[in-house]
C-alpha cells in the first residue's frame, strides 16, 4: 500500500526570500556564516554595553 501526500512549501511571509538565501549560505558555508554572526554579535554588544563589555570579557577570562 502506497500513501502519497503533498506538502506545500513553507512560507514565511515577507521573510521567505531572506530565509532561502540564509539557509542556502548556511548549507554551503556554515563556519563562515557563524564567524560573521559572531562578529556582528560582538560589535552589537560593544555598541550596546560600551566599556562594560570589556570589563565583562576580562572578568570571564580570569574566571576560566
């Protein structure tokens, strides 16, 4: 007995194209994408916390 079901593609509204581009990049270059994401996250934290971010990083270095 064969059962066949048709599943429509997932739609994310206006973010569908963005999702497809990001997903394809993650499949091809996962480490490169992770590095870029880490760099952006670091810059955003530095801009948000300023000097406190440096103090937190130094504190964590001494802890480990």
